[in-house]
C-alpha cells in the first residue's frame, strides 16, 4: 500500500510539472483549503475482531468531519480545471442497526427493540485529485477521489434498549438482571484497520 501511495504522489508531482508549463486558460493558483466533509460508509460485518457484539450485520453508516490542507489548481479551459489537494481529513462514521426483540411488561408479551451502534473516528492524510467545472466566478462543482494513509482509528460501541422507552433492562449470561439498558460497551483502537484508505468525493 505504501508503494501505491508513493505512485500517486509521483503522479501528482508530474501533473504539477506538466500543467505549470501552460497558462493559456488562466493562471495556476495555489492556496489553502478548509471545509466539512459528509461521509458515507459501506460495511459488511457483525462485530469488530475480538470485540463482542450481537449485531446481525452492520451494512452502512454516515458521519462528518473537518478537512484542511493545501491545494493547487491548473486551468484546462475557461470552465474546466484540475484541482490537486493534499491534507488531513476526518472520515468519521456512525454505523447503527435496530433489531426487534420480545419483552414482557406486566406479564404481557410485547415487541421491543434495541440498537447496535459502532462510532468510528478516522483521520487520514492523503492526496485528492479532482476535475472541476466552473459555474460562476465563485461557484464550482468538483468530482474526484481521495487516496490516503490512516493516522488514527478509534471506536466506541454500545447496544442499547430503545423500545419500550424508559422501561426494561438487559440480563447477563447467568440470567441475572444487570439493571442497565446498555450492554457490550467497548472503546479503543479499531483492530486490524487497513492503513490505506480510499474514497470518492463530490463537492
């Protein structure tokens, strides 16, 4: 993965060298950027390695985070330009699944539910090549991808009774009342997190 990241870096440097030769469509621009990302995650797992969880399957989630770094823009025409960025990004995401279960209240069977949640905090450093379409002097559409290396990866998880609201508690493996509406709480570093991260981006 490190070699792939190095190749992407060299391609970015090559783009800088190539496009800096021409300014017919306008000046090459340099600067800093900052913004807030909306993250969409796709998943397929029941639990993190070695972390007990009773979820049938986590499949999707979303979140947000700050993005900051440096950029250079190469004009391709009056309306189109190549945008190359390098910086830090928070790619946090919350994955949740609601599961129905049977409960007994006052001797009467009822349908209840509990929610499985895994909240991941991810920070990466990477490159972001994009193609941009200038709509006005102050508004552009951009689409591209991000290739980055993982700097931090932590999580917190919990399973919580959400229905019936305010009533009911979990029992432990021995059948004893825990007097808690939560279980399988855990936090720490994500086991086996991939160091190379990739994402599609629009803005």
